[in-house]
């Protein structure tokens, strides 16, 4: 089933969801490695350059996918996978809006910071994506900081999103998780 129906997400929406989740986690792990933030790994300058370009490429891919996902979501039905109270529905809507805002904002601010630094992105070694702004040193620190804050906010919200899905699945026995799993089928 390619398209969503009233009980579950279609395969296109699921592919967007899980690909983007993987990109968010992978790009975060890459940047932790290159910044020597993990006790089990020490980066070298050569590895740093490769990993930082992979991180940037994953972020730009995420940016393209989130725009495509938003366009896809606008033309389809949003499944009703859980009976929510009005307050739960309001907070669910706010959380999803924040997720989309952060999935747009984090890559955009990273791209701007990289552009202000004067560093185009090598897209997984296939081609180079040019900067979107000229070199501007004062912008580098500001936009890297904003990117850092938005990226960590996104990671925290993704963790909360996953926890909410598990809570609805295990505790409340709703179909939220089953409707989004690649081969999941609703209980009802």
C-alpha cells in the first residue's frame, strides 16, 4: 500500500519516516565522533574531513527529504491510530510541528554556518554542493551555535516522540507504532 489510509501510514510515508530517523541518528553519531565527544574514538584530521562532509551531506539530504515529506503529507490522509483526548491531540500536533520545524531548521542553520565558514559540502564524494552564502566570519559562530542548539533539541524531541510511540503501543494498546512500522498492521 503506497498511500495512507485512515488506519495506517502508506509505504511512502513510512520510508520517509524511517529514512529520516536513520539520517538524524547517523549524522549525530558522525558529528560526535569528529568532535572527539566519545571516549572510545579519537578522530584524526583526515577522518574529521570525511566525517564532517558525511555529516553535512546527511543533513542536506534530510533537508530535501523533509520538504518532500511535507509535500507528500499535505496530499494524503493522516491516519487515526489512537483515540486522543483534545489535550493529547493538541500536544501531538505541537510536537509534530516542532519536529518538522527542527528538521528544517537544523540542516538550514548548519548549511548557513558552513557557508559562512567558506566550506562547500562534498555530497558523499559524488559532487559538491555550493555554499548558500558568502564567507562571513561573524555568522560562523552564531549559526554553528544555533545549529548545535536546534540539533540537540531535535534529538531530544525525537527521543520523546519514540517514547510516546512506545507508551501508546505498550501501555495504552493503541496502533500508533504498528501503523508506522515497516510491516506493521493495526490490531483493529
